[in-house]
C-alpha cells in the first residue's frame, strides 16, 4: 500500500536573540532510505538479521528501487511480531529483517495521484495556545528529483523519480535564504524545487549540507520573492516528561493539514534510522503516522520542540513516535556555521562494558560504584593512543560516569554516556578520568566522526569501480549489500561487513562484484561478490591501491587472490587488449570511475594494514545482544 508522508524544513533567518526560531512549512517525500535492511530485487528475499534497528523513511534509492517506507525489526523475532513488506508502484516488495522492535520512518508513495492545494481563507480551529495560522501560512512544498546510483552496475545510475515533501521554516542566528529539511528527502537529489502554500510558483533550491547521522539537510533559496511574508516560529527548550506536545503534518487519511496531540513519554539516546546513529530523541504518544515524517512538534507555548521523523512499529506497542529535538538541530546548524560544511557527530570509538557487578569492580580495583570498562578501542579513533583495553572510564569532562554507563541528565534523570560525546564537535578535545591498574589518572583525546570499514552512505553519491578484462571490482558498502541481498554476498563476507573494524583511515573491503563474460576471462564467469585480498602478492588496502597496482604492473600475469586461496590469473597484455572490446560490448563508458583517475597517494599509516579480524567488535548497540556492553 502506497503511503504519503511529510517532512519538515526550517528556513534559517537572521535573529539577534539567543533563542532559536523557526517558521513551519511542509514537504512530501517519496523515496526510501534503506539502511541495510532490504533487498532491491523484485522477488521477495529471506528476512535478514542486520545491524541496524531502524529504518528511515525516504531516501536513497540506492538502497531500494521503489520502496516507500523503511522498517527494521529486532534480530530475534517473536511469534507475534510481523515482518513488513513494502511494495512499490510496480508491485515490488521488500521484506524487513527480523528484530524485536520496528523503528519505521514515515515514507511516502512514489507517484502522487493528487495535487495538494490549500485555501488561505480556510477556517481556523482552536488548538489551545498554538497559532494555527502560523502552521498554515508557512507551508512550503519541496519537489525533488532523485537519481540514485546502481550499486550492482556502478558505472550507471537508476531511473530517476520524483518526490515531494512538506517542510517547516526556522530562524536561527545565520543568514537568510536557507531551509532545513530531512536528509533523506534530498538524498541523491538532482533537482530540488520549493513552493510556498497558496503560491503557484516553484523556486529552485540548492542543497548546502546533509547530516546523515541526524537526518537533517540544509537548503538555500536565493529568490527574495520566495521569502516574502515568512514569519518565524521559535525553537523551545527541551521538554520535560508529560509535557503536552502537538504534532502537525499531512498524514494518511486526507489532504489537509492534521494536528494530533499527546505528551512527551521519554527522552533518551535513540537510534536514528537514516544514519545508523544514536542521538538524543524525544518519544511521544501523539499519533504519528506515515505522512508526519518531518512535521513540527510544538509545545503549549507555540514553540517548536522538534521534528517528527520515525515511529516504533510492533504488535505489542501503540502510539510510539519519535521527534528530533531542537538540541540536535542546533548542533547541526552550529556545525555548519563553524566549519562552512557539515562535519558530523563525533564518537569516542570504544566498546564499553558496564560495571554493575561488585566482584568485577573489585578485580579492576575500582573503589566506588562507578565507571565503565574499556573492552576495545577502534584503531582509527584518536582514543587508540590514549586508552588501553582494561581501562575504566569514571568521568568525561569531569562528569562522573555511573556503573551502568549513564551520566546525570537535567535535575533528576540519567542518560546514556554517549550523549555527552554527541554534544561535542569534530576535533574537540575531551578529558577522560580513568582508572588504570588501580591508579587514577586523567588523559586527553580528540573526538571525531567514526570511520566505517563498510560505509552506510557513499560520499559523492556514486560508488567507485574498476574493470579489468571484464572483472568488475568495487568497494563493499551497505547499499551494495542491500541491492545484492545477503544470500548472494556470503556469510563470511557479511560477517566481516558487520563486525570488522577499519585498521586505518581509507581502508576498504574490495570485492569482485561480477565478471563480464569474455573469452579472456573464461572460467571466471560465475564469480561474484568475493573479496579480493592480494594482487601479485601485495595486500590490497582499498580500490585506489588496487588500481595503482594494476597500472604499475609490468609482470606477465595479473594474479588476483581471493578468499579461501582462490586465484584468478590473467595474461596482462591479453587483458589490456580485450578491455576496450568488453567495454564496447557491454555499453560501459569507462573502465574505472572518475575518482580512480586521480594519482594514488600512499599514506604511511596504511602500513598498519594486516589480515582482517572479524567477529571482534559490533558496529552498533543493536547487535550486541547483551545489555552489559555499550558502544560509544
């Protein structure tokens, strides 16, 4: 069943006050962001057990060719839990993986059958202290044309499709002419246009920045005509439990604006579907349905407290929706203002274990009921030189860390330790109080965004590829796994993708995606989705390194070593002669992606590359399966 969803955008306007303000608008988005959960083939595939426990509702067609909503279920599925299948316009379906809970973003249908018009003179309804006119008069519709990469055929893109969204203005202390919207609404966007409510003119918008982790994007509209009459609404403080909340949007059930009311149920670190991240989120019990995605949530004073962006779907739960709080929104905007671009939310890069057991604390010589044990440190994190396995972190910037991995939050609450890390910016220096072999000391380290060995999103939108005598090599990525489906990837490679850590920045898992059949590669035609480990005896660091090794090779043979000691050998001169014919036969414009035309730069830290270890560390807290471990 096709679903219609809205998203929200904020227009940034100059404001001298220190408080934030925004004016509402609306947007409708039709493409889905698959976060490593669905297969893109037309046939339904088996349920997958994946690392992420949520799905975001509109996005990268790279992940799904026509999915309209995204869902994630827990790895261990109970009898009364169901898997969701989301068909596209052509009747294609995607079955969600199993997990105990389903975080589902509020996606939209791919082809809108109705145009939405609003009468500026429509009657006002009483909504307490909220000024309904502000909601209606500030509606902006965003039209986006998406052209997603084809990860299985990385030299081309998929057929373009369009989406619409409803967005909200905002006024923060930055320059005029900017909109804030959901990142999945404009992912792989080749053209973005916006239209004010009651206007019949569309204005071109430009994407300035996309925050994948927080599912927020910054747009600019240069036309002064577009901004006439835009009145800002204010950002409110972070609400308290039981505070009233009103969600505004265009959910299923009609074409006019919808207002639902509820209360704030919970405030905690929440998994964000679109970015596979964990940031502060507000849980509400107001009805949030497909179409509310990105819609503003207001308190009783008419202040915007956040943006609706995902829901929890389960047969055991009802009315659980989530809102991106204004603290996350302001972090994104401050990041952009400070750096001129979005740099991301940092992480510490450590796997932690709770210290609730008294005997465990005594063994580690921890005198009080506090601290978390460092079980593993990512080699690519700055903390790798400051922390050691076996250290106990007892404070973060002088804030004491409890034995459950929580820190004080507001007056009488506690929140996950990683909340403090998410408040920092890339490059910030933090001070950790640690106990090492019974001795207390303080160490300093820098926090930066995490380096993923297998990325969730492809920077620049187009994957790298290299074709050698019909052998197609490309880096392994989550979009490629989604597109190929797990049953064609292989358990060993999936295990590496889920649990391996990058040993150095720039490391990639390079795979032979497929073989374009030709007489020069006879015997290798059935190879596909296998990791290439070495070329002529040299271990491969990334696809740029492989391209460099092939270009500089003077040997008679090209020898590729794969998993399980499988070899693929080509005669170098014959391979070079056949390459142009293969490209012509398969209609491929180039033997490599444009990024591989740049000279290869060897980094000294690349020498740290060693044989991959896997199964040693999870990628997110959803794969731990044990509440005693935390990923920071």
